[in-house]
């Protein structure tokens, strides 16, 4: 939906790779893998340069050692894999949130605020001693979903009612959420026994159980995978998903076909917020276990990166999030083994996204990708 | 032809920086030509461009099958073929957008490889696409020089030199243009001429025009034809792609006809008739006139009374229109495009809220009802802008065929889509409506315009419908598709459907309609029985809004 706000802000989500563009799924997979490989290669170059600049000399073997340590740190044993999946869990849900919005032509960059709302709601319900047993956990998760949905509903209704652009409203609500929850966590819901401002710890009942003994892998990954499947099913196998995708690609045709674009916008923003909130809930119930007043996260923006790399497909998002999870989980052991700073991994992630965004350039540069493009190119012709 | 030849050698030295690269290629040809003239063989004109045995396959389609094409200097060469015949594929190959699987391209006698449009531009090939490639917020000059900026110094573009050259170029083609005008503010006809200027600015010697008249008004078409004739007279070769027979006969020096990816013949516009061309193009005799029996009108199915509608800018573009359409009749609305027809149709079909007035279907007030409610009541709608309203181009054919009833059984059960139902419908409708597509799972946007339209027609006509609103149902289509769609519309009428037909093509309205209304500046100025309709008279009413000598004074 190419829409412009009065300020002239135009976001055309149909240009997001994997949505309105042709090229076929196989072509997308190939370019994605290429982007990852190129990102890692450029990272290797950077590692060599940083070694030279830090006075340790020119050594082409260092990147290999670094990446070896990276792989070991993320995949070596159950513990490492558990750590990878734990990091991937909120990334999957944040990526699904962004993907869901993209599919309806909405650019939700309010993932941070929605994540915080989800985390807070889950933390408050999870710490309330009124419930017992697994029901407590389920209620806490649903509370997180609801918190995120609330924070997505606001920009959704503003868009449908007054045409307020969601990019503006969601990013503003990020600050509102942070400051509001900071206030609540440090005054109204403050844990009096804690040395710093936070809410009470969630009860043992409400915490996500550890899946494998001896690791920290909690059940959040199951929630994330199940959600990814549900999002896929909703988007591609239901009439509602058909409407969401139609509104996302061509709002005019959606109206012609009798779909209610305004309703879809509200619903999609709410659900998108709910997915981000779910991310906050499982992170809180699995890892943080209480809401710290000064809770600074970047999952909303990580979610955009994950959605882009995952080509706005729920299963692609899972793959992208696990890759990022592995990179982050392995970064520590890379630093320990070779002294390469963790920040290199952030740069590698950025390179990968850059190559994904530069897909048309990639296709031009690589001849055998070009020939794949031709059936889509014939769209213009014949 | 000899004129064209000398013209070309005149124009060659004026090539700008972009054309310099082409000169090593062009030079031997010019030398050859000179040699030919010196040897007294001036009657043999070396082709400006030759395509030999071009073959291009797409999955499931042989788009071009050993096509030979020869373009002489200074000629207007028409490439005629149905939608999907392979014209655009061939031209995209020539412009470097596609790589042929087999065959070779020779420019001025030298074999070339065109890897991308930059290659083609360097070798003097320019293309004006059907959908313009202009930046609407840029000025004319900025658009023309984009990518080939001449610098006054390392930092600033030499805007004055560019302005001067653009003015001169336009003047040499017989029109004037303000280089500082914002392109988005200009008419479609002018934008098209900017596209031509852009190509010439880059030193084009061969200009490809992909269906240039599809977006133009008749007057603009006359103007662009004058420009093209002038260009050709100065030695530029023009490849004119079209499926409009009368246009091709009017403008072309030579005609090559393509059918299903093959060259099926050449025609001389001086001797060929429209019927000859239609037969070559479609491969069988095509009736250019519509056969139908007299209408048997029944009850009123659609009644519009005193309808007024505003456009997006809020000005009243439909002003108190009233008419009725009965079951089993076709009510045609003629009018020059932009006289409120589209807004009126959108108000009737629920896409636009009218300012005042009433729309009734089968006696029930349906004013401003939702498109879905109207769909349930048996309204089918072929929108004028098929790519905007009628289709989701990125969706596969089968999804588009169910775009309006995806939410009902058998396509949905309790909100869950039944993929097999989509597939089954597509398998039934694709042969029934002769939709040429490799499969039902390819994106509709990859089909040709005619086949895209057939997807809409198939979807709308396969519903149980009482009222059909067809807005420009055949715009941009070839004769074969037009004939097919016309037959379908007549068949619907004969089955008792009330048909509201809106078309800017007067011939179409005259041939299909049982009664004809003429719209002029938002008013339905007259309604005539088709039996009494006279083409010239209706044409005059369309142009002036005056219905006759008696009412001349009351015309707006």
C-alpha cells in the first residue's frame, strides 16, 4: 500500500523483498544465502584489518579461528545450542511482528514499545500470587500478548480513524512505553526487597520451564515456533490472511474485492503488536523473570532486520532469527578465543542486511542469478 | 528512402557524448553506405538494425521463435501482434533487458551483444515504454539528462546547456516545451514526448515505442504521429509496436506481423486492409463488427437517479445523472475520457460515495452500499484500471480468479482457505476464457494485458450476475481479445443481464449498445436508441456537449 502522510512520508512495503517483488522463492533463497556468505566474507576482511590495526600483524588465519570459535560457541554442545535458541526466541517473535505488518502494508517500528508492554504485563501477572500451576504461566503469556496488542491497537486505530502514519505513531509509542513502564516499575509495582528498581520476580509456576537439563534452554522457543506456524497458517491458509495480503499489496483491489481495509489495518497492527508483546513475555518469563525499570531493548529494530533477512516469510524469519541467535551466542567465545571484539558480529549482521537490501545489485552482479530473473522480467513484456 | 539516408548521415555528427561510444560501430556502416552510393548502388539501403533468428524461451512459453526483423534507416516499422504474441519480449531483447537464447543482433551491419539497456543506449537504441519511466517530481530537464548529466564543472551540472539542447530538440520535432516544468504536472501526451526527447538526447538512432497510443487521447495521438513522421524524415528509425490496426495502417512504412512468437508475414500499409491485418494477427478471420440480435429488455435492473459525484479533489464531476438499465439490454455511455464516467461508475459500484442521488438495483436502494454487498446482490464489475482495481498483480492467477469470493465456500470453510477449490476453478476458467498462461500459479502480473483482462472477465462473468458494469472492458486489447470479450458481453445480455457499458471508444459503444447515453462534463446530455444513432452526430455531441441546433444555446 503506497500511502503518503500529509508530511509526504512514503513507505512502500510492497518493495520489501519477498512481498510484492517477483523472482520466485528459490531465487530469494539463493540471494539470501549469498547475502549471508558475503556478509561473513566482509566480516573476515574486517577481522584481518582490525588485527593489523591493533598491532597484532597481518594474519589470514585469524578469521578462520574466529569463525571456528563462533561456530563452537553457538553449536558445539547442548548448552551452546540452548543459548543460541534462547537468543533466537525473542528475535523470532519480533521478526514475526514486523513480517505480519509488512504483509498488510504496515511498517511497524514500534516493536520495542510493544515488547516492553508484553514483558511488563507478563511480569506483573507472573508475579501475582493469585494463580497456581501451569495455568499461571499460560495466563502470564497471554497477558504479555494482550499488552503488546494494546500497544499495537493504538497506532492501528489512529491510522484507520485519522490516517496517522504508523511509522510516526509506533516510534513515538516506543518512548511512551519505556517512560510509562519505567515509572510504574519504579513506584507502583516496585519490588520493595530489590536493591534496584524492578518489579517482583515472577513465581516459579509462571516461569517457562527448562527444556533440557543442564542447559538454560527454556520453553519460549516452543512458543516462538508454534507462533511462527500459526502466523504462516493465518497469512497463507485463511481468508483473513488473504485479505491481509491483498490489502498489503494493493489496497485499491482490496476495496474493489469488498475487503475492509481500515478494519484490517487495526487488526493487523494489534496482532503485530501482540507478537512483539509475546516476545517480551517469553523473554521475561524465561530469562529476565521480572521487569527492571530501566529496561532498554532493541528487539523492535532487530525484528526489522530479521524480517528482511527472512524475506517476510514466517519460516524465513525463524531461520534468520536462529542465524542471528547463533552469531550472538558464539560472539562471546569468539572474543575469548581470539580477542576479536564482539562488535564485529553486529557489523556482520549489518552487512548481511545490507546485501539483502541491495538484492537488485546482487542480481545484476551475478550472471546466473540474472537469468533466473528473466521470467519475472517478462512481466513488463509480451 | 534516399532522403532518409542522407538525413541520417546529416544527423550522425550531432551525436552527443553518449552517442560517441556508438560511433565506432556506426562509422563502418556509414562508410559502407557511402561506398554503396559511390558504387552507384544507392537503391540498396543497409538496414539500421537487424535481428536474426531471435529465440527466447520462458518456462512453459516459447515467447520468440526464430524471429527475423530488419529496420531500415528513417522508416517507421510497425510490429503488429496480439497481446502476448511476443512483441514486447522481442523489444526487451533489443533494449538489452532480456538476453536471447538464440539469434543475433546487428546494428548497422555489425554484430552486437546487448547485455543491458546501457549497452543498447550506447549503440543508439532508445525505448519509450508504455508505462513511462519518468521521475514525476523532477523537472523536464532533470528527467531528460538523468544519468547523462553534462557537467559545467566537477560539482555542478551545466543546466543551461541542457535546457538549450532540450529546447532545440523539441523545436526540431515541431513542438515547444519548458525544460523547467515539473513532469508530474504535464499531460500524458507531453510526458510521452519527454520520453522521446530523453531517448534522442542519449543519441538514439533507432527508437522503439511500445504501444505509444494506448494512453493517449485521439488528439494527442495525432500530435505524436506528427512528431514521429518528422523524426523519421530526419533519419531516425522507429519501431512502432501496436495492436491497433487503423493506427498501424496510418503511420507505418512497413508492417511485420507476429503471432505466437513467430513472424507470420509482412504487409504494405498502402495496400493492406484492416481485415487482412486482423486475419494475419489472429490466424483466422476476425469479425471486426459485432453480431447480435435485437434486445429483449425486461424489468429495470439498475436505476440511477440524479446522481452527483465528486472526484478526489472534491470537484463535482458527475452532475445529476439519471438513467435506467433493463434486464437483457446494453446501455452504453459514450464520452471523451475524463467527463465523469469513471467517477460515476465508482459511485454505482460502491467504491466512491456519491454527493447526492440514488442508485437502485432491482428496486432496492443500494446507494453507497459496500462493494461486497453489491457483489452479493449480483453486480459484476470490470473496472477501467485493471491493474489498480481489478487484480493483485503479485498474486497467482488462481487467487485473482477468486478475488471477490475467496471468503465463501467452496473457497473458504470456516475462514480456512481450500487451495484445491482455487485450483479447480482456475482449471475450469483458464480454457473457458482462453487465458494464455503457463499455469494457474504464476503471478498475474507476468501475463500480457489482454490475458490479465481475461482473468477479470472470467472472474466476473462466472458469477451469477444480474447487473454487469463494464468500464473500458477492451482498452488496450488486441482484436482477438476484443472480439472475445464483446461476444461474452452480448452472451450475458442475451441471458438477461443488464449491462452498463462505459467506453471512450465510440465504435465499441455503437456496436454493442442497445441504447446510448453521451456524457459531457458530468452530465448525461442525451440518450439515443442505438437504431437511430449516427456516429458523426454522437461524435459531435461528445466533443461539444450540444445535442442539436435547438438546444445549442443551453449547452454549458
